[in-house]
C-alpha cells in the first residue's frame, strides 16, 4: 500500500487501530514506512557497499542541521563505507568519529535537497523516532499527533511522488508488549523470569521453579521464553526486511 493512496487508512493488519468518523478524536499514532534509498538517502553508499546497514541517531533539536547528524554503520569494509559516504551526493560533509569491530560512527551534514525533504516531514508534523536502512531500503518510524495529520502527510508526499509505503500503524500509547509483538503470556514469563533471577549469572532460579510460579509446564515456559526473546530481538535490535505489505482491507 503506497502512502497517500486514495483509500482512507482505517486499519493495518495487526495494529488493532480504527478511526472511522471524520469528527472522531484520535490519540497519537505511530506509522512505520519503507522507502527506497534512491527516493530518500544514501543510494550511492548502498550501491557501493551493499552489505552496509545504517542507523541514524537523531537529536531533539530545532536546528534543521542537527535533526539527524550521526550515523552508525555496520559493514565488513568500513574503509569502503567511509569513502562511499564522502562521495555520496546526499552528503555535503562527513567526519569519521570512530571505526571499530565492524561498526563506524560518522557525523554528517546532509545535502540541501535532503534537508528540504526532512523539513517537509517536520512541517507535516511527523516526528522521526527511528530511521534505519539495509539492502538499499529505509525503514522509518514516524509519530503523528492524530490520524488526520497522518492523512495530510500521506497526501502531501503522494502529490510529490515520494514512494513511502506504509507497513504498520498503531496507537502512540500502545502498551510496550504490543510494540514488541509480545503476547501477554510472553510478557508475563519474561518479567517473572527476570524478577526471580532466571537471567542472573549464576542463575538464581530454575525453569521448574518458573513453571511452578506460573502454573504451567516446563515445556510451555521454555517455548514462551524462546518466542518472547525472538520477538524482542527482532523488534529492538535488528533491521529486517518486511515479509510483505499488510492487507488493509
């Protein structure tokens, strides 16, 4: 589903969010988008160093030059990354702050064209919460005060031909377990395990004690712990390509 399409966003699979009436007051919403690097930033860098994974460190600032001033880049060839960034037309200036253990830390000054795009995002009341990229594609998480502002954002960028694709939509006040794709049972087993010292070194409690505390089998405890850990890692530490666009119908 391309952002800004003629259909009115009602819900995205898995989000559990609806706002149907024009005058209905909605809470803040968080929208996760993807956009190709050639329509956003660093196309040259990804073409030159295909294995690069980029994470933007943003700052809370009113200065346009300091909205996204730092990049963390993972790659097997950081020297190639450094040279690619220096030659990338989306960047006017870059300073290498650290290169170690396959991770580079860079201070960048974006081109005027990209700065204008970032200004447009901010002008449309989109708050950039996360910006990560791999395989030539960006994954952006933006927060909006309500759904009407999101719709204005969609229309604005649709009219300008930017290929933002909506992947996920949920309330800005959604419980943390929903954001990390945790079920209530998975959250319970994780928090109970932490409180009882299951993750301590040395371990203060065993899986049998967790099972007794939760009144479930040891096999259920083990499965919930593995699934919960996988969900937490996927939703907090990795940049993963979406499995496919959700069906909003």
